[in-house]
């Protein structure tokens, strides 16, 4: 599908609000968008109030994250059929009703850049893309955000803290305008060490395999860096984990850089909704599969949704969306 056609048929709604965060008197701007994949991004300009330092880094690792959120989505076939119909109709200079349909889940997949900060006692994994977006939103007027929505789309919204508090993993994330937090024991992953070796970003690595939270993974770790940490929630190998992918091709993390540094590791002490992993994942699934219904039921947001030509949209296209959660169990 031609890029300009994707843009012209994309459905995009944006709500600009001013939200006073509980962490201080500083106003933070909130943007909620629905991109052409039908996946919404909640954009919050993070207030610098109640950001506390919890450790200092010894080194940082960047990882390219690839996440196939919507494989084998039946809406893709519908979209492709509609696209073909549009092209055929346009070639005959006829107006096609399909051109007014909302399009979701084309073959653009979720890609991000994660940053793993490894401190003396605590580590933090988060999206560097989202960090950059938050910094930009904080200083950008709402009208400029509205006119450049693509520029303000971030990546993953989770923050994962290992050994904070001691012996625990703390996970924070946002769903629309709500911030959630849960803690769980540090994952005990049953790794099987394998004999194969290869290089990743110049480091000699060994292979390991595991089943974790319902998915089968292959990882590559290096004994050259004495750390048992890795991207996302992965940990527990006898060396830094530089590459992880699942056997179905849905999720992968690949190190793209590593540097020694001394930066602050921070924690945002916000007003979180305390939950547990299972309940949070259930909420996330509800939201991803029916974002409009979720927002209507859980937020004080009233939305009038139309197609680009102003006609009422088919709300069924916002329901029963396909979503591959990271944790199946």
C-alpha cells in the first residue's frame, strides 16, 4: 500500500487535555491519539516533581525491540482487499465507499529502542523513544502537538526496576491516563545453557533457552560482562544478556550499543493504581482489544468518532482487535 494512501486513509483522533499531576503543581500535557493501526498512544509530558534518584549507573545498554502485535489479523485481509478495491476504483475514476472505511492493523509492526540502566544495586529498563517524546511534549504547545501528531508518538510506556525494593521487581505502566504499579518477586527463569556461540555487538556470546510466561525464548549472553541482567524482565544468566527472541517471531530484543557511564537512575513517585501482574495484564488486554470501549468505561472522555469524510464510523472496527500480549501466563 502506497505510503501517501496509508496517510490519506488513516484515521486519527486526538484529545488534548491539561492534567495536574498529583506529584506537584506543575501541569503536564496529555495527548491521546489513535494511529493508523488502531492502537492508541497516551502521551504525557512528565513532570519533574517527585522524581527521585535511586541509584547511579555503571553502564547502559540500548536494545532494538521488535514486537509483532497483530499477526494473522483478519482485519489485515479486509484492509488489503479494501486497498485493492480503492486502487481499482480509482483507476476507473469512480468513487469507492471503501475509501471511507477505517483501516487498522496494516503490516507496520511495533519497534522501539529500550535503554537498560545498570546500577550498583538497581537496574531500570524503559523506552528511550518514550523518554524523548515526554521531554518534547513537556515544552511543546498543544496546537503544535495537534498539527504534528506523528512526531509525538512514543514507544513502550513501561518502566521495569530490578531489585527495587530489595529482591523485588517493580513494574509501572500507563493505560490511557491511568498509571499502574505492581511488584513481584524477581523472575526465576529456568534457563538451559547451550553449546553454541556467536558475536553480538563485538562480544562473544553463548546461547541459552527457556520458557518464560508462556513463550519459548532463545537468548545470547556474554561472560565478558559480569551482570545477570538483560532487556525487559529477562535476567538470571551468567553474563549480560545481549539478545533475546521468541520462537514464534513475535518479540525480539537485540543490543545495539553499550557504554560505561555514570548517570542517575530515577523513579517517578506518582499516584499509582496498585495492582498485581495478572490484573494489570487483563486490563491491558481489554484496552488493546477494544480501546474506545475501554476509554469510555474508564475515563471521563466523551468521543464523537467519524471517518475522514465526516460520516459516522463503524464502531465494530474498534472492537475485537487482535493483540499479542508479551506474557501469556
